[in-house]
């Protein structure tokens, strides 16, 4: 009987094993995760969970009993220390070696950390990636305390929003000229700058972190403009890097993540990868997506291909972020845009539509789920309504689908 082994404890790993069973795979499945709990969703960690609005059990993608019901062996709190592609075995920190017929690496990513020489080693300095991070950070979020947020991407802005809602005094520094510069147009940056300012966040753009201050625990920071601030704790949100150590140790090809072909197969024919850790060919270049949607879709495609489907993966990118009372929904990839067109919705709803030439490639929708759904359908169908029609609020949003 064939034995498929999956390494990971997040959305991709959970989606992959579920798809194997739903597609009729009857062999053995073992899911190995270094964390002590069943696979769980990450996005709520920096949102509802950190705010205390979601219990831990609700994070779990499926209850632990589901895996047993499906005949899936869970090895929790167990770390894979190495992969031997020739012997087709994985080494565990328990001293065991497990044989596999097919192996899927869904190892995710790690947060970038601050160097020790500028204070990254100090107590009270946090990253936000897993359940332990959230549980450790939560007690710091007390009214009247002072937080330094390093990084103006989505993780940093979400952490700032949670802290501000908890009554924390927040200073956020972003070394780039504007927040969200790498991932969004100026109009979207402007929206969230105003939103955070309205909630009392001291947002400093074009200002980097020179160093954290403090002996054993962080007590403040010196910024690149020479200013100094006091802080009781700091949250670092300066991006993530794909978790490729196991793949590198197995001599798999690495290219901005674990390099796969269009089927999710790595440079070894019996090893696959999916999710944040994997890069794949798309539109003549190599792409790696950090999103729940990609983790689910790619993992399900890989599951089918592990069973012999030979189905090329076609991504349909979508993302979201919750900050205060704003839900940002994103569809498509904005890279390469040359124009952004704004459509006003009802009340405070607004959406920004990204075009490359005359082609619609992405949409940012703030509290405008109708615009998001229409934009997403248009992008996935390869349709591009004229920009003047997008801007014209006299045109019903659904009429854009007939463009």
C-alpha cells in the first residue's frame, strides 16, 4: 500500500491531505507537524485571535478527530530533521525514519527577524507567524502601554490596529517612502494611512529603525532620522522568507522558495511542494504567493498530481486584511500596473482597479465586497471593462461583468 507523507501544520498541509482522501486515495497518509496542535489557520492570529475574539479551537482547520476518522496519521510536536530522496525516507527528531512513496513539503515560511546587533535579541521583541507568537504577544497588549511596530506591510498594520484597539499607544515606522509600497498603489496607502491616523497611530514613513534600546529588555528605539522613542514592546513585521531548509538539505532546486514545475513537483520526481514555500512557473516567470487562497488551491492541485493527474496549476490570487472596521479584499496581482482607477461605493466603500495598459489585473476593495466579487470574476475571466465605466458610479457594478 502506498504511503504519502506530508510535512507542515498549516493551510496547505491540511488541504492536501483532505484532498487526497476526497479524491479517493486509499493508501496511508501521515501528516507531520512540529507544532503540538492540529493544522490551523494563520491569518486570524494577528486579527481576531490576538484581540481575544476567537478561541484557539476555532483556529483549527479541522478537529483532531477528523484526521483519525479519515485514516490520516497525525504526528504532532514532531520535527522532520532531514529528507533522504534516494532512500525515500524522512528522519524525525524522535530518532525514527519514515519511508514514503510520495512526499509533499508544505513547510510554509518564517518571519524575517531583526539582527542581534540592533537589538533583535532583546526580550519584548516579537514576530507574528504562529500560535505561540500570538500567545506570547497577547499579554503585552494592555491599555496605556507603548508599542513600536517595525514595518508598514499588512502584518505590521494589522498588529498596529489590534494594539490601538486595545488602548496601546502605537508608533509604526516604515523605512520605505510609504506604507504598503511593495504591494499596493498610493491610493490604497493613503486610505490606510488616514485610517490609522484616525485611531491615534503615530505613523512614520521614510523612517527606518537604527537600533532598539535596552539592556535585557527593549525600552525604546533610535530611528534613522535621529529621533528616539520609548516602547514597552516591539512587533517586527518586515516580511517573511520561505522555509526551504529541508529542501536544501535534500539537494532540491531552490529559486525564491522550493522550485517546482507546473504540477507542483520539485526537482525530485517523488517530492512535491505547495503553499508559501513553493515557487512555480506562471506567465513566463516564476511566482511564489503568500496567501490562504494559493495554499488551498495549489495543495489541492498537488494532491491530485501525486495521484497521477498531471494537472497544471493555474493560480487565482486573492488576499484580505482586517484593520479596525475595514475589510480589505484583494484579487489579482498588481505587479506591472501603469494606472489605477477609483470607484466609490455606498457610504465609505471604495475600490481601486489596477490596469496594465487596457488590461484589468487587480483590485483593492475597502468595505466593498460587491466590487471585490465583480473584480475577481472579471480578472479570472480575462475581461477588462473600460476604465471610464469602472469609475462611473451611475453604472451598476454588476453591469461591468458584461463588458
